[in-house]
């Protein structure tokens, strides 16, 4: 199937239209016409090769919502017309203990990324959701609950699940004191989800001017990370911190915010942690962890949770041809709080 997408051809080149093939349906594949795709900071990191290993040309996008247009004979869960979604992975070995547990993101043989990955069967590069259509085996397709509209559902597929998973893993519930560092795409979803779980939420941001937004999102407090006095006064006040900062940063000022046995979970930056002192860890027996997205069944659970509780992202719709400008703004943390591409605009953008 011939389709078109927006691709980066090198770390320096802006995204531009590219025609390419989606594979013919095999096994239990589902063909999806993409209606909306969220813009994740990981798309930008990958397009610019910030983490190394990007396979060019790359068509980013892993917050995909659309409609089923066709299914292979082996498909049991979906039919043409269904509203469905695809997140950050499109395959895994499906045989190891982690895949058996529904933790495909931790597959022993490595999950297949939605973009900049390699198809396990035919070895072709995977391409993401800044495109007209995608073909995915049904185990990696989830259902969008009726209560969620397509544009608002899209960011849940990465920003939503990436913070939902650690909130569940660390048993956030009524009264848990949760901190969220960085009020961006992931951060604002962490606030909304933690609040919906009953947590007391503190946002830790560089920006004092995000205070009104933080409170409107349901957070109880905004701490300005550069305000030494306020940071010192908040010592030992949190059980769990979700750190969404996308670049290398000093963790030493944040760790004392944790109470004894508290955990800071890195979901943002990938790479070296800088000069980390063991002292704040030792003093409060505190822990640092990190967490990649979440499994497929948990992604469905999160979507259903958001549908039931009315938890949806704050979005700004953009046209496909506005993507390069959106990247510039994302880099400056100038988005409140997630760009979503209206994929109906792709046709006029090529
Ligand atoms: P985003 O919308 O750009 O939000 C990041 C926020 O971090 C910003 O709004 C800003 O908040 C803060 N920030 C930005 N630059 C900073 C700096 N230099 N120092 C301190 N704080 C800074 O990005 P996102 O889409 O939420 O993604 C965040 C990170 O998560 C990215 O690195 C992305 O690749 C990663 N990610 C990881 C996973 C995973 O599976 N673990 C999944 C998706 C994304 P304030 O203005 O409030 O300070
Ligand atoms: Zn993402």
C-alpha cells in the first residue's frame, strides 16, 4: 500500500514529505487510517539523533489514533470501522517471560519501536504516525473507549502510559505524595493521572508562570526548582517523584524532596546522570529508578481509566506542515501541553 509521511532525512534536515510503502497485510495485521498523531519529545530526540542510532529516513510519531480500514484473516479483535490506537511499539518476541506477563516493553529480545525500528519478519524499517496509514499486528493495537475523542486520546498512547505505568508500579493511591518534575507533555499527564488516583501532587518546574496551570490541572502545589528556600522547605515531603526532564540535569537538588524510602523515577532523559552524590540517597534510603512506557494490556487499562475518569490531555491542534515550527516550540517548552497533528491535513501538506 502506497502512502506518504513526514520524514527527517538527517539530524539537521527539517521534516519533509516522503512517499513509502506500507506492507501488505499478513497473519493478524490490522490496517489503520491515521486521523490524529501526538507530538512527543522523543520524536524530536529521534529526528535529531540525540540518542544515537536513528535510522534515516525516519518518520516519527507514536501517539497514533485512527480507524481500521482492513484486517487480515487471522484478526479476531478488530473489524473495519473500529476506532483504534497504536503507541510506541508494534511488535515484540511474544515468547519470553516478560511478553508472557504483558510487559512487552521489557521484552528480553527487545521490543520493536513504532518508528526507527526494524520489522521482525521482513527486516524493513518501521515508520510512525506522521503518515496516512499504518499496518500493525493486532496484539499491538488498542481500542479507544467511546468516551474519549480521537484528538485527546492520541497523547495518552505515549505521554499517558509512560507516567501511568510508574504511578501504578509504585502503588499511588489516596493520599500518596507525588512530585512531578517538568510540566510538559508527560508532566501534565502525570499530574492529571496522579490526581485521579487520589494523590497529593506537587509540580516542580523551572517556571513560576506555570503555577496557575499546575493548579488548574489539579496539582496542589507548584515548587519553583530555582527557589532554594522553597526547595529546602519541601524537604522529605514526597513519596514518589516522576522526573520528565528531557535533558541531562543535576538530580542532587531534587532527591532531598523525597521522604525516607521514597523513589525518583526517571522517565525523561536517557543518558548519563552527571555528578550524582550518594549522600541524599543514603540519608533517606532513597532510590532512583527509570521506566520505559508500559505494556499493551496496561495501555488499554490506562485508556479505559481515562475514559471513565474523564482524564484527557490539554492539546493544541496543528497541521502536518506546521511540524517543524512545533518542534522549535517543543524545544523551548513552549507548548501547553501537547501538540496533536490533524492528519486530515496531510493531503494538502505533500
Ligand atoms: P516536553 O513536553 O518538552 O516536556 C518536558 C518538560 O521538562 C518541559 O515542559 C519543562 O518543564 C522541562 N524541561 C525542559 N527542558 C528542561 C531543562 N533543560 N531543565 C529542566 N527542565 C526542563 O517533553 P515530553 O514529551 O513530556 O517528554 C519528556 C521526556 O520524556 C523526553 O526526553 C522524552 O524523550 C521522554 N520520554 C520517555 C518515555 C519513556 O518511555 N520513558 C516516553 C515518552 C517520552 P518546566 O518548564 O515545567 O520546567
Ligand atoms: Zn513518546
